[in-house]
C-alpha cells in the first residue's frame, strides 16, 4: 500500500520545482538581451526617446487595460518632475521641428529626416502630418498619429530580426504585453482572455470607427486585391462573350488542338485571337499566359469555357423555369427523333404566357433513349417536372403528332398525362394533321412516293407548271441523244408521254393551286403566336376553298388543254364485264371521257380533302367550343353568354370562381362601350386588354381563362425545330458528345434570345463561386481519404500518431473505399489519386457507388474534417 504524503511534503516539492524552473529561466536568453542598452543621458535625443517610450506605454495601458489581471506586478512609480520636464522639452522640440518643415503639394511625396525620426507628409493644403517611423517605441501617441495609422496602417521593423531600434526606457510594463510568460502553455489562454475583454473590444471598435472615417486600414491591400480582381474580370468577360456568341449559334468551340497560334485550333481560340488583334489588353494577356499548360492560371483553357457553357445553360434554364412558375399555367409539347449516333432523343417543349401577354414556347432538354413506349415517355416527363419543381396539376394542354403511342386515348401518352392532370387537354398538331390531309387525298389517285410533307411539294409542283415547255424540250434532247444510256432514254420517253396528256395538264394545275394554299396555311399553323380560334378559322377557309374548286372542273380542263396542247383524253380499253344469265347490256350507262375523269379522279381528290379536313377540324372544335364564347361576347345573346360561362366555370372549378359568369356579362358591356377601331380582332388582342392594371383587377377570372386558353399548343413544330439544332450541334464530328453537354449547348442555341440577354457579371460571379466550391470539395475529399488511410493503419496495430485514429467516427462511412483505393501513407509528393484526377488509373466497376457515397459525405462532413 502506497503511503500518502503530507501537505508539507507537497509544498516542499512545489518549492523545489519552482527553484529549478527559476534556474532554467535564468539560463534562458531573454528578449531584452537583443536590444542595445545605452546609458541614459538627458540629451535632447534621449529626452525625446524617453518621452516617446512614456507616451507609448501610456497609450498601451490606455488601449489594453484588460491585461491588468490580479497577478500583475505593481508598476514602478515615475518621478512627476521628470515627466513634466520631458513634456516641456518635447513640446519645445516639436515646435522647432514643425517650424522647419516644408510642405509639398503632392500627397504621396514623403520627405524623410533620419536625425529627428519623423517623416513629414502633406495630406492636404496647409496641413502638416507628423508620420512616425517603423519603430513603435518612437511613436508620439496623439490624435494625429492615431488618425495616420487608421488611414495608412503600420509596419513594424521585423525584417532581419533587427531589434536594435526597439529600446525602451520606461519602467512601466504590463505582464504578457512586455514581460511575456514563463509558461507558454497558458499564453493562448491569456491572449484569448485579453481579446475577449470589453476594453480590447472597445479599442478595436474605436479603431474601426476611425478607419471608416479616414478609409480602411488595409487600404493598400484592398487596392491590390481590387486591381487583381478587375484584371481577371476583364479576362473572364471576354471569354464569356466569346462562349455566348458561339454557343448561341450552335457553333463548335474546340478544334484539333487548343493552342494559340495553331492553325488547327477551334472557334473559341480563333475568336480570342481575332479580338486580340484589336484589343491590346487581351493581346498582352494571351502573350503572357497562353500555352503554359496546367498549373498556370489563364482562364483560356477548354475546361474553363466548358464551365462557362454549363453555367450559362443553367442560367437560361433557370430563367425559363421561373417564367413558367410566374405564368402558373403551361402546356407540354413532346416529339422524338434519332440523332447522328442513332440515339433516340426525346425533346420536351413548354408553352406558356409571359407577363406581357405574349405566348411563347421554350425548349427545356433532350432525353436520350427515353423509349418509344408511352409509359417510358411519361416517366421521363414526370421526372423533368419534378427536377424543376413544376406541378403537373398546372398543365392545361399537350400536343404531339398523330402517332398511336402518343395520341392513343386509352394507353397513349396523352392518356397517361390526363391521369395525372384531368385538365391537360390533348390537341393534335395542326400542321401535321394538315400534312396527313394532303397525303390521304393524294394516295387515292397516285402511288405514295415518300413521307415528305405535301405542303412542301408546292415548290416542285410550281416549278413543273412554270417550266412545262422547257422540261419537254429537255426530255426530247435526252431521247435523241447518242451519248445517253438506253435506260435513261426509256425513262425520258415515259415522262414525255405522261406530260403530253390532257390528264397530266389538268392535275398539274389543280395540285399547283391546292398545294399553294396548303403551303401558306401550313406556315401559318407553325407560328408560336397562333391560337385555336385561328386554327379553326383556317381549316374552315380550306373547306370552303375546296368546295369552290369542286365546281370548277371546266376551268381546270381549259387550263390543262392550254398547258399540254392536247384536246383529247386517253382512250382506255373498256373492260368487258361477264354477264350473268338473264341480264343484258341495254340499260348500262356509259360516260364520256371527260365525265369519267371528272367523276373518278377530279371529284374523288377534292371529296377526300373535304372529308379529311372536317375530320381533323372536329378535334379542335371540342376544345375551342369551351372558350369560344369569350371572343363573341358582343355577338351572342345575354342568356347564351351566361350559360356557357357557367359551363366553363364548372369545368375548371379550382381556377375560376363563382363570379365568373357575372364578370363575363360585365365585360360584355365593357366591349360595347369601346369604339369600333379599338375592338380586339384576335384572342391575343383581347388578352392584351387585361395587361392594363385597371382592367385586370376588375376581371381577374376572365384573365385566367384567357391565359389557360392561350397556353394551349396547336402544333409541335417547336419540337421539330429543336431537331434542326440537334443536327447542327451533334454532327458527324461531334457524334460522341455526352447528353449533359448536348443539353447545355442545345438550350443556349435554341433559346438564343435568352442567351443573348445574360449578364456577364452574374455569370462570372457564379463561375468564381463554383471554382471556390470545387477547391473546397477537393480539400474535403483529400482529408477524408487520408484520414481513412490513417485509420486503416491504426487498425493494423501500427504505433505512433496513427493510434489517435483508432476511434475515428467516420470510418464506417468510408468503408466503400476498400475496393477502390489502396492503403498508402498520406504524403505531399504522392500524386492525387482522387476520382476525376488525370493521374488516377482506370476507374474500377465500383466507381458509381463511390461517387454516390462521396456526394452523401460532402453533405454531412464539415469543412475541417479531423478525427479528433
């Protein structure tokens, strides 16, 4: 059993330890030994130095009174007469020095005087400022000195350990500030107490207030930082401008190499070189920083402009999503096509009404290999809506082509969208339906040639009609040519035989007129600003036009005879019908050749067009009849307006209030009060009336009804336009582009209007933030990886510092690295093997799992990840 010592024993032991500590401290060199000690003489210089030290100590004691702790030794008393004498001499000396100084008119021109330890600076006219030297012991602490340090900061003479000028004659010292600590383990604690004291914080606040009046203390540092910032902002502005111009036009950025001066560089380098010819700033930057490779900051590499592409694309996408949310109601347009790499790309378009009352259709993204089944396409659409925080319940329309997987009313895409939102009305593409009308009509009299839009064949038909005689001459030359092949001559003879027929002349003039009208209507239907009322009106106009043509056979027969130069129809051999027993040919009627062509060909074509047009128009009548009364308020009786308004309100009870019918009656009276030249002609003109705040506040539900109607799409031509941009961006030379980069370049090119309105300042700020976050993520990942390596070593039983990692709390979260990274000691000379590093070997199959774990850990682990 160990005997417990008495208290006297411990006190004796404590004295012995204190004695040993004192001996060690006595042998330790002191800081004041480095100063040169001169015998004090009451000369003019020493008296002033003594006064400097006294004034400085008084200022320190005034500004840092919090350092007076209970264990502070008593201060040495100073002779009051000596203090008074020093102040008198110093005052006389100051007057003498000030009277001998000259004032310079330049603010930054400083004149130094080595004898008197002063620097004279003229800050303003007739103002002399005494600037103290770098040695703090030579400062005269007064209001002028404080203002100077608040304005310019200070610099102590710590270079080359030159302490010879820091001679202190004053005996006033504060523990910690002057004498130091014998036990530095408590130095941090004492300094922390001092920094948290009220007196120190008051002094810092006073200094900050002085700095705010006389500018900041770190003025020179801030000036340097701002100069550097402005330089790189100018560089990044030019880089962003080039990226925006090229990407908005769908042009490639990279070339065979990315070196300045190379003839095989891409459009990005070429554009910068072109600008540098007329921009000295960019020319100097390229000459100084270009082609230096990795490790040198130039912001001219492909990685930087690729990052600008992603940032701008996110800005454009964010703008579109915000506009959709502001509009509240939207419709979707979907179509798909294979790209150059035979990857099926599903295009997603949103239609909505902007704040100024203009309906727009915006491209959002492509889905690669989404599938041709309606279920797969619906999942892709729902995923895009959820990723952009858009509510499917606000969808008021959907438009696709007439393919069964999209237009099917039971299991098609439109049926699956309606299950999620019953108000998402399906509207077939009006332009595609018109193309099907012409195709169906042509198939009844000719063989199907190709899938080309029949409205687009107007140019070919017009060229045939205008150059009829020239084509016949060219065919005759081919037939009688001795150099042509026999097959070519045979084909020419067949074409010439068809052209020299009355039937060909009649059909050419007929289809030329029909396709000319179809082409004009098709282009009008492809407009973004068109509405359902206009679609129905255009279809009606085509129906009336075809009915008029049906009664114009004699006119086209005359034109056919003039064009072909033939007056007789082809004589076809009459087919003999086998007569059953008991029948005879006496009552059989026979047609003339002109009547046979009119009945069997001319009328069949026009009747087929009428049938298809009425069939396609009925799909738009179902939707238009709900809102149609809003555009005929002045033409309908009051009872009819009230009845249809109630029906529309019951159709959309969540959007339209019970007072909707009353608003319609009031707005009807409002339209009667307008002059004839101010009456709206289209739905868009009617909606723009509500952009006046005084009007929209009176009829809020009518404005909502018109907004839902205008956001209904009438064609999917915007999706087909996106396919044109897809072919330009993903070309033969860029067939391996990934889907993320494809979407970024596509949205910048298709929505070039929004791209051109991007502000360079916001783009550059986002670029700098991403750069900072990237470095933080790399540091955090490196700390996690190295700490896990130390943990693995501690588990193996190694000694040393690795023992403290034995209970590392994040070890269970980092276990996924066992299959991907080898245990290695962390060292600065080992290349970075993190995921995404160019030094990392081929990625193992577990890379996807590693990336998922990294994303989760970066959200959980703090910035300073330390095992302790």
